[in-house]
């Protein structure tokens, strides 16, 4: 799976622009009074303004250059970003996923993850820089029923469970792009925030073009046609 774009909501676009553009040095590709989009490697991260009383938050992850796992935290700290401790560590190694991750909050309270996946080898002898943010590789999708939602997405998009899943947590896709289905009875890893449902839109590369509003959820998934994909789902 390849995630071309995620569209999220935030009530403080000015702080979002300052953080992602000035602090993380992500280029702005589009901006209006109500919306701003940033380039994250091959993906796009979009925020749309919502009402001030709403305070949505999401979990998403950026793949980073695999050989620079040990540079993630120093680079973030040099920009004044506080790392969220997970298992009392700033960087965690997940054996089953063969990956190192670090988590932090953005100004909207989103749980952002930088993840170096060692099964996808990338070498570089340059210091860590914004070009090492390769793409958006995860987006959390809180679920009322993880099993039923996973079955729907697997059938609809011809995807599979990544490694393993259960009724609490199921990742769908592959190391390039994962839909992270999570029960509402969990806390997002790398945070102290309860898993909650908020509106979002996900744009994925596919063999066909359509937009699906998932029943019982404020989630829209848009497929954009790319060559080389199977035609299942037409």
C-alpha cells in the first residue's frame, strides 16, 4: 500500500504551519485560509481548520532513512522537540517489525512517529535532514470493531494483515503503507492519549479511482489510479 496523502483536522493551523514548516522544515505545497499541505517525501500531509471547540488528534508515522535510526532523536531534540518515552525509552526497537521508532507530539496533540524499518534498506552517509522523511507510512484508524473493519478493508482494497492482528490492534498493508486499526479500549503507543475516532481522509495509490465513505465512521478513502496495480475492485 502506498499512502499518497492524509487529510486531518486541526483548530490551530498557525501553530501547525510553524511546526511542520519551520521546525521540521517540510515544504508547504499548498496553503489557504482553511487548509495547508506539506510535502513529506513522496507523500502529502494536509490539515484543515476545524471549529475551535474541537480538539481532534491522530496517530501517523513517517518512514525515515533506515540507516539513520540513531540520528532520529538527536535531530528532533536539536529542534526543541520533546520525545515521548515508550517503555521508559526515547527510541524503541520492535523485534517483530524489525524497526526503531521515536514518538512525539505536534502542537495539535497528534502522536507523530519517526520509524526506521530495517527490512527496507536505505544507505546514506549524510547527516539526518528533512529529505530523510521518505513518506507517510502509517495512519491510525480507531475502530468500533477492529475485526469487521479489517475484513472490509482487506476485501475492498486487496490488502492483507501485516504480520499479525487481533480484535485490539490490526495493521493492514505493508511497510510502505499501513492502516493501523485500533480498538477504542487502547492508549496510542508513544502517548498517554486514549484512542478516539475523528474525521479523516486517506488517499492511496490504486488501480482504480473512487472515494468511499466508510459506513459508521467519519473516514473517507480515496483511490487514485497508478499504473502497475491489479484491477481488483473495479
